[in-house]
């Protein structure tokens, strides 16, 4: 069945668009991967809650956990309470605690459900009076909570530390203290300023190469306590350079939503595992591609993922921090939630033209699994935005 709809164009006019056929992708099954792959999962809001959307998040817990079940069904791990879940960008620590508790409980009810949870300092408001001791105690509180719930840690970058640190030595001090206390190896998350401007200059240097040296110093000193590092700098070359310098046994988890296929496939010197926000949006394609790679079918791996790159680069286009809007929009188009309402009103963070182009690119990537449903939902959103 051919599906055609009208979409706005950059010319200021509308144009007819005919959708293509979706890829034949899995919805569940037993997948054999030779890479570790986490999808940073989003939260589903409750559109009927009696709350102030810009002040108080309201979470639809059933649909939020159901989405995590969807990821596990596809063989992907869940990176919980991360920036994709609007952590520190609409989702506070109180809500993050409940999210972590609920997700870990759901994981325990399944066999081999992979999950790791973000622990940071986002309940500590940055300011001139915040000291390194305050930051250390904030990290200890969140790490203690996640470990108390039986979870493994993704050690998130700290806005408070980025503001309070006087130089690289302060980062080394904080990470030394935290890593000396964790029970199990953690994933360290270096989130670049393109995702969160408040993290500019992390590791004590504006230059990423200098910052990398400090980070590697921490990794080398605590390799036994570190499973891996996820870097989100949107630079293939920087990730590869760092990957080749990692201590023995420390993994690189790519957070590069622009170049993930090549980084996961790897080269003669190694490869990256994955911890990606885009895997939330393209989970069936990611699962099928990783299964192909696990079967040593690199051509199919690239054939599946190559069309998703343009989509991902559009979703993560500057200002990159608004990428969550595109991720949730795809979940809505694919019927994984029944509305396009987000925590903090973030459904309004991208323009109508942006969403229209996202729709085209998602269709060309073959990830809109039911074209008729996706077209109907696209038309509803356009109608709300004045294009009935």
C-alpha cells in the first residue's frame, strides 16, 4: 500500500511526499551480538497529569518501563536516567531515583537484562559557594543510592564540578575519591559541551586533547574499577585517538551519534562498544545491524545503519541538547507511545520544518515500521501546529 501525505518544505510551501517501504526489522528475539550495546532510554510523560509541565515532571511509569522492555526484547541494554531521559533537563533527582528503582526492578524480572544507571551530582545546584567536598558528597549520595538498589553505575559528568574546579587536579581528586569507593566497575561518561553547555572545559581544559590527557590519567590510575568510558564529543577522530590509548581492559563506549557505524565496526586496532541516544530511536535497526555484525556480515551491518546516519545527524543537529525531541517523536510515530508530549514541554523544542525533515529521513532509513500509522500521526502533529 502506497502512503502519501503533505509535508511543509523550506520553500515555505507544502509538498506531496510518498513514503517508501520499511525495512523488515525484528521486534523481539534472541540476538547474538559481539559488541556491548546500550540504548540511552527516554521517559514517557503523562499528558493528562494535573501538573505544571515546565516545573514539575509527570511520568507515565507504565509506558516508560514498557519502552525499556522493548529495548531488552531487541537484545539492547538500557542506559538508565541519562541525558536522553532529560536528566537535569526536566527530570530531577527525585524522579530519577524512582525511574532507577522501577527500571532495576523490571530488569530483575527478566533473564540477562543489561542495565546501568546514571549517578551524578544534579541534585546539587552549582554556585560560588559549592566546594569540592560538597561535590564529593553529592556523588557519594547518588552512587550509594544506585548501588543500594543493586544497580551498576554510569558515572555522569558534573555541572557543579565543571564550575567549581580550578584545574585538572580538582577533577583527579574527585574521581580518585569516588572510584576508590565503588563496588563494581563503572562506566565513566564524558559528555561534551555540545550536549550540555554547562560542561564546557570538563577535565580542566577547554581543549579536548588536553582534557583527554587528564581523563586518561584517571582511567590508568583506576583501571580495575572502570568497565569503560563513554565519550560524547561528536568527533570520530578524537574517539579513535582516545580508544587507542585506553588502559588494558577498559572499553570505549561510543557516544558519537554522528559516526557510530564506523566506530562500532572498528579497525585493525580495535572497536567501540555502544552507549547511544540514537539507539533509542532506531532500536530495531540497531539490533538487526548488531546481529549481522555478530554473524560477521559487515556489509549488512553497514547497509542497515548507513541510512540512519543522516537521520541521526538531523536529530542531533545544533543545538544538540534538544535531540530528545526527535527521539520521542520517532517513538510516537512508531506507536511506542500514544502522544507527543514531553517532560518540560520539550515537544516544542524543535520547529515544524525540523520535524517534517525528520519524518522524511526516518522514512528513507526504513525505520517507520507502519507507514500508514506514522503518516496519520505526522498529520496530527502538523494539524496542532496550524497545518491542517
